[in-house]
């Protein structure tokens, strides 16, 4: 498979988010000028590439799909120096798609993160946690201590934490993220 433009890759990300936020996905798809069929086709090509018996290693797959990263930064994970590759995606100008590589070149994580230098959202109450408003890391920092929860699919993550509502009443929360971006908040 040849170079998959960033438009197609954004459609792949949206396809996985559609289960949680069909209206946001519909608006984003229209903004990209893509049809439902375009989104299905992009996802089909991506799945074929991922599942191909001649599939590239995940790191080279992202390079072939997104081109050369906008930036490559070293990130310390425990005692290890890891490389983080970052690409811009027009649909989310304040975010970057990040691929985190272990020292041996294996992909440890691939998700949306806040762009270097972009202002993080102000997260202090439940009301601040709207779909697509923040990343996993931002929610985990804002409502520490947060516990990771098992995701329901490979590109999904969850966080459990307590957070106050606008009146200061604290609630147990479970946040669901797809590709690192907040999708849904369950409050008990």
C-alpha cells in the first residue's frame, strides 16, 4: 500500500470515535469534506495494512502513512530514553499524533497529545470534561491520583478518578478515551 494521506488517517481516527460521539464525528467528517463511504474505505485500507501478512513494523507503518514526523523528541520513561514522533493533523490543530518508541524501536504507544507550546485546557470540574476537550495525560494530571482502566479496544483507554462538580461536590468518575482523546465521562 502506498502513502495514505493525513486525510485518510484522520478518517481512521474518527471511525473509532464514532461509537461514542457520532455527532462530533459527523461534523468533523464534513469539515474534512469526506463522505461516510470515504471514512469506511480509509478504515478498510488501514485495517488491510495492519493485518497484511507483509505488514510493516508499526513504526515504519506510521512513517509510510504520515510521512516524516514534524518533530522527534526524547522522552524519559522510567530509566529509558524513548523517542516520541509527532505529526500535526489539521482536524485537531492544538494536538499532535504521537508514536512513542521503545529503545529497541517497538511502538509503545500511539495517540493524540497536546502540541508542544499549545495551551492545555483548564480542567478543574466535571463540567470541563466535554468530549474531545482533553487528552489522557491532561485528565490524569488534573484529577490526580487517577487509575488507569482497561480499554474496551486496542485504541481505547480509561481513567478512574474523583472530580468535583461546579458546586464542589466530589464524584467518582470513569473517563473513556479513544486514540488518547476524551470521548465520554461516566459519573457515579
